[in-house]
């Protein structure tokens, strides 16, 4: 289980997020500008809160009191940012290999791991391509392969389906469900689309102005009629 309590002043409000995430897929919802991406960046170790703590099981990843800040590459996090952020001059293979190199995994082992994940995600044939020559759906899979190849302890996906056309979106949804359904770790998936919640999520977390105002099952969320709003509530 991933537990956190985070405080970080933002442009127009302070992110003050306190919660826990159980294993399985949690859809993260909330109006634009609510703090969803910032929360994921804090959990990944890419944004610095002013105070708080993050705990994954027994491991403390961040504690302002204890002066602990585990850097992203040592958190065991699989993170897919909004625009995938693939390295443009590296092939697909090198992009996916990157996290293993950073962890000093030996070359032979790296090759086995990368080939295995590319095959699992159905993109083995793209290994030598550069990101500029990938479709949106293919780039999405490469970003996911890069996040999963390190066998992450938790997974953060920031609007992984947003840039896709409706047809690809549906295909990628099925594929994500397949890949992540056996993930026994916490997965946070930011989305604005109610269909993503219904098809992918085990639970829902709703953020409003930097605070978590709901965390619970999909049915409970539907019963309460909380919208997967795309607009800031004025
Ligand atoms: N480093 C920062 N310092 C100060 N303010 C920030 C910082 N990063 C983001 N913000 C502001 O914090 C608010 C939350 O931004 P964030 O990107 O986390 O929202 P979001 O819920 O992911 O939105 P969207 O759904 O549009 O992607 C916004 O008002 C944004 O302008």
C-alpha cells in the first residue's frame, strides 16, 4: 500500500493531499488544474513538497521530519508522464533500456528484459525505430514498456490515453487492462474520461483544489454522482 501526506503551495492554492492507495488500478479524477499531475510528480519524486511523508509498505520514500528524500531512480516507480517524454534521439530499445542502465543492470540481463517487455506489449518490431516515427498508440506502449521494465513497486500513469484517437484509445484501454490487471502493486491512472473509470479502474480518487475529496470503489463513486469533471469548479 502507498500512503502519503503532502503539502506543496501551487499558483492558486496549496496541494494538501492525504491518502492511501491500495494495490490495483485507481483512477484519479478532478477538474483541470486540481493538482493531479502535481500529486503524481510528488509521488514519483520529481516535484518537491514543502512537507509531508510518502510510505510504500514499510519503506519511507519521503519524510520532511526525518529529512528523507529518496530520488526517483531509487523509488521503484514506473512513471508515464502526460506527453510520454520519450528520448527523441534514442531508439525504442534504448528508451526502454534506460531505467535498467540507470540501475546498473548488466548488459545481457538488460537485453533479455527489454526484449521480453517489448514482446509482451506487442512492439518488438519497433525496437530500432526513433520516437518521431511512432504513432500515438505505439509511443504510449513504449512509454509504458519503459515504466514496466524495471518491475516497479508502484505505477503512475498521467492521462495515458488522452492523446489517442477514439479507435486507438479503445485498443489501448483493453491492452492496459490486460497488462495491469495482474499488477499486484498500486497503480494511479489520471483520466478525465468516465469510460476509463468504468473499464479500467478498481477504485476512484477525486481531487479538488489540491485535496482528496473522495477515495472508494467505482460503484460507490457512481452512486454519489461525482463527475469526472474536465473543468475547474469556480
Ligand atoms: N511547480 C509549480 N509551482 C506552482 N504552481 C504550479 C506548479 N505546477 C503546477 N502548478 C499549478 O498548480 C495547479 C495544478 O496543476 P496540475 O498540473 O497538477 O493540475 P491537473 O489536475 O493535473 O490539471 P490537468 O487536468 O489540466 O492536467 C495549476 O494551477 C498549475 O498552474
